[in-house]
């Protein structure tokens, strides 16, 4: 298996506004409810959360939270659920994951170095050697492991798997072959550097899919172009399965009234 390093815990929350109930609330009470929510959401923004107005029928509001660990993510859920505004929201979906950097290009090199040094695979020395190498990577990649939420106007989120069918099974391919395909796949994404910010999160054992992909851009058409182009490389054309796509426009807590 390829080695990975993990960073921030991540939660995507999707809600539908219960407009029939909300429209019956008088103006003064609405103002009070929104003021309370704005205070909390402003605090969340300072802790690496963001609010989006969703496009389409899958929901009205998308909240994305990056936190140092899962207890902090759980506290976000609890704090938001205690607001009066939460009583007028209907959860439609959510996704739990963790920022993940796959080390395909480094894995084989690390394994080879340990084996050449005579370290027995899966021994305590082997595990310690790998951890030492991973710690070096964690220190070097800290800004990517614990990212700020980009200020881009648009967001696109979708979960995905690698295919495990009878004819095409990603997990049965040799590591060098997978590394080669991932390198070519990554080269497509690099062509969009500076236009799209991509954050990959791992969710094996945490949610229903294996990974989550969150894209940020000033122009939503870039999502279409990037994802379409990636469909033509082998790792996507042969081995990728995609879940639902969620797209939204960025709003700050100060603009909460505009959403309601």
C-alpha cells in the first residue's frame, strides 16, 4: 500500500432551509436568531470554517470545517446544533474525512532504503524507520496538511472510490504501476495550479466513500474543464467511481441575512 500522511479533520455539512417554518417567524425573532448564528459562524470562520449557498436541489447551505482533530470537529457539530437557527434547518447530507497526502512517489523509495539497510519488513525497526521518514514529510508539508479555507467564490465537493470490479481492480495493480498512473493523473491537476485549489481528503473507514475532493475556484466552469480533462487519463477512465457533486457560492457570516 502507498504511504500517506494525514492532517486536519474535515466535515462537510449540507442543509435545506425549512422555508415554510422560517417564513412564519416574525421579523424581530428572525433578527435575533440570525444574530446568534452570525456570532457563532464568525467564530467558526476564524477557526477554518466556511459557509456556502448551494446550487440545485441537494440543499441550501453547505458548511465546510477544517479542524486539528476529530474531537474539535465534533464540537463544531454540537455548537451549531445548539443554535436557534438549527431548528429551521434540515440536514440533507454530510461527509467526514481527513486531509490526506498520498506518497506514491516516495513510498517505493522508502521501502527500498529500508530493505537495502537489512531492515525486516513489518518489524519494529521497519515501523520506526517508516515513521521517521513520515515525520520529515509531515513537517515539510504542514501548510498543506492543515490548510486555510481558500477565499475563492465557488466550491465543488464530491466523494470518490477506486474501482474494485472483476475486470478492473485498482487494489490488485502493482505499486509501481499505480504510482505511474497517479503521477500522470497529478500532471493534469498541476496544469490548473493557480486557477483551482484542490484539497484531497481520505475517508476509508470514516465515511461511505474512499476519498473526498474539494475544489475552490473563482470561476465554476473551471471545475467542469478540470474534471472533464481528468476523465481521459487512465486512473480516472478505468479506475474511478464518483459520488454526488455539490456546488456552492461563498458567503461570509456577516452576509447571513442575504441567505435568509
